[in-house]
């Protein structure tokens, strides 16, 4: 009986740990191993893995499609993250005050978050339709000719950015609103009594107190913007051309369309290192500003 009680916790722990090993660790280790091999499942000469060492990484260093996909991904993130942050902060500051219909507004804000990204992409694909889309229908009342939107190489990236902003600005708003509500009112009231303007209070008190919340939001949104895939799959299919072929879509094409398994694993590893480096840069910048402040 004593022996059974001693190992009870391990018996409860074992099933979850086995699932973790099979679902998470094993595929991760496999991807780390296979990135050193050249393996194309549909190529009769490369249907079996062939060890090439760093050959895949050397190929990636001169692969213009890979780095072009990263350029478009960074450009996309540079558009959506600041826009979502600014809009989210404006909405959070507005909702912090007592507004009529505040509950209705908050409910409407949560609706985009409740929708699956793949559903959002399909919905906006219909709305963006050059011939039957509701957006072009309303633009017609303003005398603006129908736009190609997601079907145009010039407009596809910004069209995709609009969809991402629509879905994820509410998330930024909710998190910032929670941070604003948690700020103690005494320092703010004391600063106002001492003659500080609203802009000074916001800059010198609110923003420093919100630094950790802002850091979390920026890191999460940058990571999500870089790994966006669902919207691309249903909205633009990575097109037209390569206009919205971001890095995640590029990797999926190499892995599941061209079946270059080893190369796709190498792309995933390089991309993960880039994301980790960006995250460390953000943390370092915030930490340096905190010390300077």
C-alpha cells in the first residue's frame, strides 16, 4: 500500500508526459535532425534522406524566395503591430471612461476574437470580391471605382493587413484596458493637483506603469504577425503571385507542395532563431528604457 501511494503521482503524471513526448518532443527532435538531410518525397533520386550537413542552410543563404518571404513578413508586421497598438490604446482609453452602451461596445469588440482566423479569411474574401463584395458596393456610393483588393498585387498585402488589424485590435484593447484599470489612481490624481497636464500624466506616469503590459502585447503581436497562416490560406492563397507569400506560407509550400522536407525544416529553424532574436531585442529595449527612466 505504501509503495502504491509512493508511485501514485507518477502514475497520474505518466500519461500526460507520454503525450507530450509523442506530440511535442518527438516531432521537434525529428525536425532538428532532418534539417541536415536533403529529402524530397516526390523526387525519385531524393526519395530517401541524404545527409548534406549544412547544405540546406547554404542553399537558404542565397534563396531569394525565402528572404523575399521574410521581407514581406517583416513589412506586414511593421504595418499591423503599430496600427493595432495605437488603435487599441485609443479604444482602451475611451472605454476606461463611463460611456453609454459600454457593454454593447465591449461585446462587439470581442466578436472578431471569437471567430476562427480561417473563418475570418473566408469572410473577408467574400467582402473583398471585386464584383460582388460589400466593400466595393459601398465605395460605389462615394464614386470610387471597384477595387481588386486581395486579387491585386499592389493591394493584397495591405488588404491582408486590414483583416489582421480588424481581428486583433480588440485583443490589444482588452489587454491594455485591463492594464489601465489596474493602475492606482492616487499618483495620477496627485500629479493633476500639482498642475500636470493630461499629456504629461499619460507620458510620465501611465506609460511607465504600463511598460510590462506593453512589452507583452508587442511580443505576442509580433510573434503572431510573423506566424500568420490561416488568413493567408483562405484569403489570398499566398498570392497573387508572391504578394502575400509570408514566411509561414513559404515553409508550408516547400514542405507540403514541393515536399522538400529537409529544406523546410531548415527554414523553420532559421525562422525560429530570427523570431527569438527579435524577441530578445524588444526585451532589451524595454529594459534599457526602464533603467534610463
